[in-house]
C-alpha cells in the first residue's frame, strides 16, 4: 500500500481526489486547515486507510507537526500532492506586501518546506511529488490575480529544482486551467460562460502522473 499526503483535501479538487485515491486503495493522510466536516466524514468511511490532520501550512511549526505525526505512526511517504492554495483577486491599488506574503506563504513556501521535509524518503521510495499549478503561469495570467500567478510560477520552478535534487523521485506539476472550486468568487450567472476543467478530469490527470516515470515536467491541462 502506498502512503499519500494530500494537502487541502477538505474541498474542491482536494476532496474529489481524496475520495478517488481511497477508492483505489491508497492510504491517504488527509490534510485540512479550517473546514473539517467533509474530510472527517470521508475518514469515517475509510478508517483503516486514512488519517486526518489539521495544520496551518503557513506556519513552519505546523508542518513540523505533520512530520512528527507521521514518524510516530511509522509512515514513510510514497507520494506528496501539494494541492492547498489560496488566491487574492483585486485591483492593483489593493495589492500590497501583506497580500503577496499571504499568498506566497501557502502556495510556494509551504510546498517548498513539505518537499524539503519529505523529499528524501519519497526519493528513497522511488515515489512521486505532484504540485498543483496553474495555466496562469503559461501565458494566461491576469493582473487581478498577480499574487497567485507569481506564487504558482515559483511553484513551477521549485518543481524543476526538486526534480534535479531528488533523482529517484518523480517530481512534476500540473498547470490546470480554471477549476470550479470555492476559491472562485464568481457569480453563478457568469460561471456558465466559463470553460472549467472538470474536477473528474483533473483527478484523472493527477492519477496518470502517479504512474509516470517522467520528472521535472510542467503539464498544462485546460478544458
């Protein structure tokens, strides 16, 4: 059985992916920060192949707590999926140091710390790291989401660097188009004009990468 740490597992792509991984007999460490309802229900359905852990990934001590928790459970990770992320949608005048640091801390710095902390064991296990990126980094950027775009561009570079650092692991990123998740603050009457990437399709792309022997790849997946 392969052990997976999935960040941001409580909603959106995370909860759909978590259900699929558990159905496919992976042991999943289900991370959440604030919203525990769906994730606890899922754990109750798969009590023998999942753990639930709360952590604020913008705090290094919380990430260390995840490491300690898994060591106490004698779990060596095979797979890390960096899915947790936030956005900040605003006009330029509203952007400042605080908005950039808040987004960067979760979207870029947290994956860096997680890859640094768990990379050695994943490398020893010939495992996989998958970073959930965005096609905003591949020419579809928007000044209103500047912090998000910059943070995901940084995540792409981390993907390439860790692919070199961990030669036996498979470290890749998937640059998804628009996913219809709670992160989007979009009125329903406007959503119907947007071509979203279905969450089921996104999940299949992630599963495909779990079986891939490629590394250092930034794969674009649109609608």
